[in-house]
């Protein structure tokens, strides 16, 4: 079954959600004390980072993402950095 073509507004919402994931990953890597306080353990923080890197990776496979002329470096970097944080 072919992927349904999202509207421009839906694509903007997808990118906004991806931006939120990038922000959360970067903030957690810079200083994870807030995330530790919120989630209670390093393992839970790593799960949260993994959920966000997974979200970005799923979106990166979509046709609308590939077709977009938007600069995508920050998404790739957030996934790479997030995975390194989880592995560390």
C-alpha cells in the first residue's frame, strides 16, 4: 500500500515534532539533570532519548522528508549524538 501524501500543514507538523525531538536530545546531552529528575533513572532517560532518536529515524524514511529541500543536518546529528549518549 502506497504512503498517503501529507498536506503541507501536516509536513510542517512532522518537522516541528522532529525539531522538538532534536531539542530534547540536545538538551539532555548537554545537561541530563532535569531529565534524571523527571524520569528517575539513567536507564529511563536513555529510553526517552532512544524514543526520540527512533522518531527521527522513522520520519527520515518518509517520502515527504526525502522530497523536502529543508536542511536536515540537525536531524542526522541528533540521531548520531543521541545514540552515542545512550551507548555511553
